[in-house]
C-alpha cells in the first residue's frame, strides 16, 4: 500500500467528496473565493445526477414530449402523410428508435460531465479520481489504485461531503439489469418495452411512467397510496391521473408490490393482496438510500439519522464544525438545485462570505411528467390544516387564449396568498414548461410580494404566463369583496 501526503501550505484548504451538483458548486465557489479546492470523485464530475439520473432522464422525457407533440399535431390541422407507390397518401406511424434515443442521452450526459470538469479545471480546482472517505476531522483518504491498495491522504481545513444516493433495492425484488431495473439501468434497453410495470408512484415513478407511455409503451403504475404523487398538490395529482388514464396507462392504487421476479422473457409482480401483474420489464422506483456507509462519518463524529442521512443545519453544516454536507445524502430536500445551493452555502459559510440560510419555503421544485407540475412555498394543504392563514385561487388553463391556440386542455395556475396582506406565500403550476413558469411566483415568494404587486406587472397577450397575473387579479377582487374561493 502506497501513501502520499498531499497537504497544502496555505490556510484555506477545502476538500469536497463527491462531484454531483452539490460538490461541483462547492468546488467552484471555493475556487472563486480564493481557496485551494480539491474535488474527489469516483464516477465523473456531475456525479450520478448528470451521468445516470437527472440529465439522461430529462433528456428521455424531452424526447417523449416531442413524440406527443407530433402525435397531437393533427388536432391543430397539421397532418403527416407519405406518398405510396400509386401516389395515394399514406399516414405514417410514429416510431421510437430507443437504442438511438438512449445513445444520444448518454452522450449528452457525458458531454455535460466533461463541460463541468473543464469549468472546474479552468477555475483552478484540483480533481482527484477515486473513492474518498474522511480520515478523522482533518483529512480525506482517497483510494486511487485499481486494486484498492493505493491511497492519497489530503489534509484540509474544511470538508464538504456530497456523496449522493443510490436507488433503493428490495430483497424480494432484486434488479438484474435486464428485466428488473432501477432508474439507472433503463438506458441499456435497445427496444421499447412491450409492457413496463413501474413500482412506485412518487416523482421518479410518475416521471418514467409518463415518459414511456408517451413513447408508446404499455405501462402499469403500481402505487401503494390512494393517488399518484402522494404528498403533492391533490388537484395536480388528479390532473396527472386523468392524463395517465386517458393515455391508456393502468393505475393500480393502494397496491403494494410484495415481490418481483423474472419469469422467462418477462417479469411477474405479486401484490400484497395476492394479485399478480405480468409484464416485459419492471422499473423499481421505491426511493433511494444515501451513499454514506463506510466513508468515515461515524469515526469523525458526524451525526447521521437511522437511514444514514447526514444531519445538517440551514447552512449545510454537520455536527462537526469544519465538516459540511450537501445533496441527497443529507436530511434536506433531495433536489439537484437544492444540492447546488447547499454546496455554495456551505463554502460561503466556511470561508466567511455572506450567507443566506436555506429555507424550504423558497425552494421551487418541478415534476417532469407531461404536463409538468411546479411548486414553490406553502401549499393548499397548509391552508386547509390551519398551518398558515391563507387564501387559495385556482385558474384552469382552459380559460387561457394561448392555451387554446396551442391545444392545451389540462393544467392550471394555483396561487396561495396571505389572507390579510395578500402576500404571495406559494403556488402550483400544472402545464407545459411549468418548470419555467414557476419562476415569477418563486420571486414573489422570495421577495414577499403581494398579489396586487404581481398583478400590475405586464405580461404578453396572449401567453400562458398571463394566467399568473389573471389569478393574482382575481385574488385582489376576492380580498376586497369579502368573497372566498
């Protein structure tokens, strides 16, 4: 075993374990603030979020959206025909070359990783390839040798742990990478699955169920709860369920998968009530577990939960003052954007820069189903439960002129505002590109703007964003007329 000391001479030394969104932003921020930053990454810059998760999955979803746009173009008067050998028009079918789709999305993911690596190197970040673990509170040991026998020991003043999470596996449903799959293994398929059974109706399960349905596969979604997307806005979940059923998806609610097994060229899913579902493939989307085992956390005194998540405060600091953590391995919200913000916040705090502690109410999140679901701040359930004193107004896109022009039938804008002051407290958007449209509502929540202030901002006519100001104006009328929504 070879050991080489790589300690730096200067005081401000930051070592980041894990190069996902949190680790990447932490390393970049550290370099920009003049620290000597070292990033330890075993898979590649960007981590699983870029290489096997967020980037490839959202690329797949974008492809599915394109397929739907083509299929639905006929409703707008756009018709696709090919000429037969006798000059008679033949209507072509939409075909999905899944091998080509997967090749493209994996190439895009690798390109994104390479671009991120180049950005870090240009900023002066040192990148060490290998598996890192804490060596007490003052160093990281990196396994760099192919046989696991060569180690580098890197001393530092501050550490950021951003090791991410991996798909959760069930002992009665072990993935084989061919027919029983986690979401990181989907991209090896060469042809569209004949019948994909998705176990788990959370964000990941709903997104992939939506995508493969729109690519043309038969899909069955197994949900242990009474609605898809449990915990999300009930109206939004209802819209998605209607879209899924209209698209031909089979929804099995209150159905817990007891066992998944390979049967010949297919799979057999056995439910807790004894029912069985046969399909060609099964996607397991039953949550994730943090990659925190065996990286020296306990020895360093870093507090974790029973599930292995690292406890952090609002500036991403752990129970050890010079050790921070970011991303899905922590007890905070598991989103790539949140991980990135945690990474920056951790470094800003450690190096004495201006820090704004993270607040969950400021987080904008999106579910990339079709239509998308975007949320920010307090939700209607908070008003119903009495947690906040708010009013709610929902405006369907069916009343929006731009939506009518585009053939959009599903979705809405929902605004949650304080009952007394009219301050915007939260919002939900269900519709195409909801991830883009939530931004002005997120600004309103962040800056504590009122419905009146937002309603005075000009929007283009016609536009989908016009529904945001329309909803705000409606809340102004409700406030002054004494009516309730």
